[in-house]
């Protein structure tokens, strides 16, 4: 009998997993998503950067799956006529005190096998980005940009062509295991699967609870707000300009990114949101759940100074401009206008630790992706191969 596998979430990770399971195991896959379109959340609200693998601790899942994922995504985009443009990235040290951290980053990037790296001085970096300033920079010429929602839509087509289905407007409301199968209630229907893979991003905790697996880490939503460059200011950025990240955080700091449609974005910051899908300040509908998790309170106690700075940056446009002008001083207030933001699903431990690596939690019937923040869009095809390798094979 054909193995039936359900996948919760039609973001780039869920769709890549569904395609991989249909392709390599011949499984009949059904993807369930509560929204009316694929890529409605993180996959559709991000920087669009195909990360080269600079930042992640060598040997971590992020480091390994990012490098593998880049190669797979590049081929996939070429095969399907999807945008993929190696615009290159500069990680810029704005002052001398950042040099040591930049050197450590370069070493890490080399250990991860990032190709084509060059360490540049103040003049060298201007040859790459004529309007950028800094004392030194790391250049990654193969860092690329793509259109992740378009990739997700293509993956959904693949799923359908492989005999599977993507069911939108199907919020998963209950899960139970019965007679060796996983039953899932969605849109007033019960689906019965042999295995279930949960790739629900911001909805992970709710679905994990339905599956009786609340777990030791919880999702804490971090809103990432952007400004768009207007008019001729777009010409001030050729590719991707990033700060040297603060090693205490998994976030990369406000950067300037060219998108495949020609827009240039400044952002994202990282502000604690009070709703899982908290795209605006006013949405506080999950405040109680988020704030009563001991991990959130411990995290806030450890990082309140940064938190206050991020809130200020969110409310005051000038603070955002100041962050961007450290790297591109020619920018003026008129060059920035508010744009759509995204919300990151970041796992936080009970002790307040921001979980750095990807986390996949496997049991016999239900596989839960607990943490798939950036660079999970870049790594999605490799994450899918990894997950297909850990979903237990059918018994008997
Ligand atoms: C601001 C920002 C910038 C980023 N920049 C980059 C970048 O440049 N490069 C990069 O590689 N990564 C980046 N990322 C990270 C990347 O976007 C995510 O890691 C990736 O999209 C995760 O994909 P996903 O499929 O796991 O999650 P999502 O895309 O969030 O998909 C989860 C899906 O699950 C569905 N769902 C949830 N609950 C239920 C339920 N109960 N029933 C049915 N469906 C449900 C949701 O509707 C959603 O469609 C960024 C993220 C953000 C927020």
C-alpha cells in the first residue's frame, strides 16, 4: 500500500519536504495550510537572500545544510527558470573595534567552505560598493538573491505533479494517534496518515501541543521591520551590505539588500512581537502565551538593553536611518519609506537561550521542525533531504 504522509505548513520548508518525500519514497503527500496561498508567512516576508554560509558554527546543521542548500537551490532555480542572481555580499566593519570580529567571521566562513571570499580594506570595499564606507570588509561574491515565494509556488506544483496535493484554507485543529495512524482534523475533515511532518513556523507550538508534544523549547516571535529606499537612492546599493553581527544573537543586524525586483530594503530589526503573526505593534493577541513562557522572561532579563534599543529603532525612523548611514552615509530621511515586515519564528529555551541551530524532533509517527529560522529558506531543499532521511520508514 502507498505510504500516506501529511505535512503541516505550505511555507518553503513544508513544500520542499513534501516534494522530497513524494520524489524519493513514492509517498502520497498531502500538505495542509491554514492560509489561502502558499508562502503566506516567513517564506513570503524575508530579505530574499541566498546565504552563502558565512555565519554558522562549523559542523552545525545550519552550516552544513546551508552550504548544501545553496548548491541545490541554485540548480533548482536554473532548471525552473526562477530568479537567482549572485549580486554578492559585503560584511562591513564600520570601526576599528569590529576588525577582530570580522576576522573571526572570515575564519568561520572559510571553515564552512564559502567560495570566493576576499578580505578588503577601506578602498577595496568601495570598488565593490562605491557608496559604502567602513574600515574593512569581507566580500562573498557568490551570495545571491532569489524570490522565495516563487520557489515555494514551484515546489507546490512539483508536489501536485508527483501525485500529492496542497490543501490551502485547511487550518489544522486537532491531531490524534489511533490504530497506528495519525489522524488530523482540518477544515471539518479527518485525514489519516502513516506519518506527519510539522513545518508550521510561527504555528509550531500550537500544532506541537495538538500532537501531545509541547517540548522544551517554544517559539518566540520577533518582528523584523523594513524600510524601502526610494527613487534614485536605490542606486546607492549594488548588492548586499551587512554589518558585522553581534555574536550574542542569531539575527544579522539591519542590512541593505537589493531584491530581484530592483527594490532595495533596509532592515530587518528584531522586536519581540506579542502575537505569533504580529505584523504590527497593535497586534497583541498572544501576549499572555508569549510572556508567561519562562524562557521569554529570562531572555528579556538577559537582553533588555538590546530590546530597548530595538524598540526605539522600531518607533523612530531616524534610528533606522542612523543604522543604515553607518554603512551608506549618503542616505537622507527622504530616501527611506516604511515597507512590509516579517515575523521570525525563533525557538527559545526555558532558560532564556535563543536556540541557534535548526532543530528537528523525531518520533515514530510525528516529526516536528522546532526551529527553522534564517537561513532555512536558503537551506530548504537540504533541510527537506535531511528530514526525508529521519522520517521513520513504513513498518512491515
Ligand atoms: C524578516 C525575515 C527575514 C529573513 N531573511 C531571510 C533570508 O534572507 N534568507 C533566508 O534564507 N531566510 C530568511 N529568513 C528566514 C526564512 O524566511 C524562514 O526560515 C523560512 O521561510 C521558514 O520557512 P517555513 O516553511 O518553516 O515557515 P513559514 O514560511 O512561516 O511557513 C509555515 C506555514 O505553516 C502554516 N501553519 C501554521 N500553523 C498552521 C496550522 N495550525 N494549520 C495549518 N497550517 C499552519 C502557516 O500558515 C505557514 O504558511 C527571514 C525571515 C524573516 C522573518
